[in-house]
C-alpha cells in the first residue's frame, strides 16, 4: 500500500471523526448528549456543539410551543345534565432532562398521551363540580383557568409546562337535546303562567282601588250636592217667607199666576172645577183681592 493511499485513509478517518464529534443546535430545539443511554450534557444554546464521536449520541427535542387536542368526552355536572366537551391545550418542554426521564426513550407521542390523560381527568373533575349553566355561561373562562392551574401542577412531573387550556366546544349529546328542549319549554311556560298570574293580581288590585276611589268620589259628590240643594232650598224658602211677609196680597197673586201657568197649558184639554172656586179669583176681576191688612 502506497503512502498516498495510507494518507488518504488517515485523512478520511480524521474527517469522519471530526464530523462525528460536531453537531449543530437549532434555536428551536433542545439537545441531550447521551452516553450509553445516560445523559451527559444538555445543549440549549443555538450553534455548534461537540461530543465524543462513536461513544456519545444526540437526542433532539422541539422547544417550541406545542398544541394538543384532547379527545371529545362526556362530563356530568352537578345537575346531571350530561355535556360533550372538546378542549385543547398549549404546552412546551420546560425541563428536557426530566422530560427524558419521564418518557424514557419514547417520542413526543408518549408525552402527549400522558398529558392528554392529565387534562381529561382535570376537565372531568372541574366541570363535574359546577352546574351545566355555569359551564355554558361566561363563567367558563374561570373554569378553564382552574383546569389549566391544576394541569400545570400535575404536568411538572413530566418536565412539561402547560401554558393554556381552552374549551373549544360544549354541547348536549343528541339523545338529550329533545328532553332538554322540552324541559326548557316547560320552564318558560311556567314562567309565563307566573307572570300572567302576577299581572292579573296587579290588575285586580288596580281595579279594586279604582272602584273604591270612584265610590268615594261619587259619595262625596252626592253629599256635597245634597248639602248645596239643602242650602238652596233653605235660601229659597227664606226668600219666599220674606216676600210673603212684605206683601201677602202680591205673594198670593204671584202664586195664582204660577198655578195658572202650570195648569192652563195646551196639553190640558179639560178642567173640571167649580166656577166659584178661589182658583178663578184673579180671573173674575181686574183688581186684586183686598188683603187682610186693608180691613
């Protein structure tokens, strides 16, 4: 073997050795340097890094935020109205050494499976402690925060940081929709009946008060009219009495004229009366009858 061939072999072996000892750390990943399966070094800063060739190996983990969709599940709130819940989470590897120890030599799928189990159990626990109306209302944000906080604590054993948990969809199962609709219809009908009953009660109170007020007003008006009529009659009688006292003959003449006016009307076709009656005293003579004062 010539020296040139040996030199080429040596250079090639050296080149392979150098290339085997150098690797690049991407800014989007974390790298573990393993030796016989044991962690020897952690590389997190981007750039060139070195390892012992042929003895040490490199395992790369994605350092970016990951998305995990939990499987659709049914939960039972406090009011026993079963709900179908679909959620998702955002997470990332916080401690790559602990993550490696937790999942072993498995890939990200194992970590996602274990994290999905944690999220599912927390969703059932938190949503099972409240009513369905709370889950379907604006208070759901507080419930998602509770699920996230509980998942953060349990996911630390995986070396994982749970950043956020969100409920994408919450709805009733198909078999419960009709029963729920009928119950809601019955509740609305009951509320409408209660409102109508309260309306009728209020109308009766208003009507009774109006009737009472009307009776009081009419009674007061009748009382005032009787008082006024009595005062008027008294004043009229006083005027008549005063007139009679001043001139009894004129008063008698006035009364006779009033009697003629009331009796001698067109509809009175027949009168049966004695010609010598006092009724005709003022018709028989053009002079007034002598008064008692003249005697």
